[in-house]
C-alpha cells in the first residue's frame, strides 16, 4: 500500500540503499519499475542531494529511502539543503524505538543498535515528520507527508515507520478506509488579494527608477515567463539573487546580473540607484545586500514591495511598504493582467530603462580581461569563458562550494532562464556532482555540467558510479588546485594548515568507475575536451589544473569595502 500511494501521488523516482525494514518496500517496487524507478546510490548523502536537485527541477518530490540510522546521519546534508532551498522531498525510513528496542537490555536510548531519537533529528530539518506504528498509519502518513512536501513553501518531509507498520498485515476482510493520494494534491496555488495587487500597481506607477530583485522563489514557482512579461510591460530592469540566478536570461536587455557580494557591479549600482524595489521570492540576506550596505539597499529611501509564499519572509529582513503573500507565479500573473487594464505609462521611466545597456557596458558585465587569456595552468576566469563559448545556451549547470562557485556565479552569463542550480541553504561542498545526476533525469536531452572544486568532487565522487550504472551522461568539470582554495586563500604564506591535498588525477578516478576522463593543464585544450566529453556518450570528468593565484577576494572584498564608512 505504501508503494501504491507513491504511484498515486505521481512519484517517479526513489533514491536510496535498501536496509532495515525499508528493504521490504524496495522489494515491492521491483514490480513497479516502469512507473517508479529505483536509483541505487553508494551513499545516503548522494541520494538526498539527487532528490533535492530533482525536486527543484521537476517541481514534485522524489523519495529517498534507506535504513533509519543512516538516513538520520548520512542523508542530512541533502535534506537540510532541501529544507533551506524549498525543494520538495519525501524521506521514507524505519525506526528501532519499538519492539525489541523497548525490552531490557535493548532499551531505546541505551546505545543498542538503532536506539536513536530519529523523530527529533528529522523534525529539526523537515516541514513535517510523522511516526507510523501500523500499516494504516504508514499509508496515511505517507499521503500527508507528500501533501506537506508540495504545499505552500515546498520542502522535505519524513515518514518514520516501525517494523510493524512496514511489514504488518492488513485485514483483507475489513481493509482500512484510505482515499487515493492524488485527491489530496488537487489544490490551486495561493494568489494575493486584488486590493493588494492594485496597491502594487499604484506604487509601480509612481516609480521613476524601479528595479526587480528575483530570487529562488521564481524558480520554485516556475515563474520565469511571468517575470519577463512584467519586466517588459513596465520596462523594469531585473537583478537576481545568488539563488535566483537564471530567473531571467542574462542576455535580456533588462537583465542586470546578480546582486550582492558575489554579484555584478552593474546590478549593485542599479539597485542602489533605484527608488522602488520589487523583491520576488528573495530573502534579502546579508550576502544579497552586501552586508546591508545602505547605498545599495535602504528602505528609508526606497519603496519596497516583497512577494513571498511565506508571510513571515515578507518584511522579515527589512521593512516593506507592501507584502504580497502567495505563489510567485500566481501573483506575477495577477500583476501582468492588472497592468494590461491600467496601461502603464513608461515615459517617466524611459531615461532609467534606456540607461541599462550603458551601465552593463561600463560595469564589466560578465566580461573581464583574464577571461580572454590562455594560460597553463588554467586561470579560473578563462575556464568559465570557454565553458560559455563551447557549451550551448541550454546547458544546465550545477555549482558546488568554495572559490569555484564564486567564480562561476560571478562570471558565467546564463543565456537561458532556469539553467543554473546551486546550493544556497547549507551551501556545502559535494553538492554539484550528485545534483547533476539528479537533474539529468529531468533534462535527458540537455547537457548537464557539474562545476566543482577538487575538494567537493572527492566528497561525493561515488555519484559517478551511479551515473555510469544508470547511463546518465553528465559532465563534471573539476577546478583542481590540490587545495581547499577558499580556505587556502585566507591563510598566510608559510603558515598553511589543513588546506592542501596530495596531488590527484581526478579523471583517472572517474575512469576506474567506467566514466570518460581527461586531465588538462592548458586552457587551449579545454574546448576540445568539452566536445570529446559530450561525444563520448558517457558520464565524463574533465580535471582542470587551475592556477591557484587568482582569488575572488580581489573583487569580493572590494564590494564590502565600498560600503564601509
């Protein structure tokens, strides 16, 4: 019945490792592989990251499943990232706080096998956690967990099941009364009150220098087309947060690039010059406001409208003039429709809108001298320029953590909407590679490229084995400087500690798992390597020996200093 519930709810993938009581559920899924595909991973952490990325792209949850203790430990990175990044996910696992664990000398909490308070662990990082003690509770709990995962602000949910709930028998003469799971999911997304929509239109009408900051909420709501429609209606330039990058094509005439500490000078200056800021699904964290720099973001001189699915987020970081609570796509559709009837007069904003191309030309918009210079070893800036030039505009990218992420977020120009995926909740190392594998299930006909450092690569390198096993030909580009680059940059010369690795050929590691691999140390060889990786038809790793000297701190620190008084 649990497997049937997954099928009714439209869940197509289960990532995990059979163990404990969940092995029985895996066994039932053996007969449903044409409807619910199981993906065997080599580590629970990888399962959770794959499901996180899949949920973001598909807009519906995948399930992760495995033995309780290891789901409550190994899988938690991916679960926490899903919680903080609003990714729908269903966690199914077992617990040993009943049965034999309740009898001496195996009492729960006494340190015997499985006697850990898993409920408290999962409650700390999910939207909803339930404990099932009977088969009926297992089914109802699964239904409700799926409902919570996709409702409101999406996120991970957990169904903990005692052994009796998983393997218990149902009375066939009097089966439990259970509804089809699909019926719980047929609900419309929430929209804003019409009176608030009219207030927003009035504020925009009175603006002369408006700007939009588009965040992760645009991705979650699949509101990319609606965002572009509204921006074009009003002639409003669009900046994005780090998590919102690729909410709009950065080639669009109204695009400003990414705002914040790691962002474009073009975006930071435009937001600072704005008299009205429409914030869509962004939390306005310290990184996005460059440490709350008042010359960039200041509600004392700017009118702020904030759209968010969670009313706590609107007006949380900064006071706002108007909060629009609801689904970003639904609210943007309301604004677009209301704008048609009011026929916005953009003449008062024409000078502002017309200034954007010049701002991009003078602000180093995704274009710096080092991006055009070949070298050996390879400069990070040049690597990103060659990715941009060689891979098509529909390529999907996943990011990791550290300098590699900072370079990529700052320099890469997203040419199409919804092509850029990054960890920004926990923002931990090891995310990019398994995330790319999960995304390849959603984008089988588009290139998917993981960009990672050598530190992050080795944390989840086993994901390559899964990609090979299931014929998911992703490409992984490794920034290999034999160190934890960001950590190393902040340590004085002659006093490095715990930041440098023994030199490793990461491509050879991948080849040992059946992937295609190559190591290069000259930037001139990278375009051919990228083309060969695509032509191989296999998961591929390009290990790029990186010049360790360039540092994002050169411009990142400048962004902070500019706001100091």
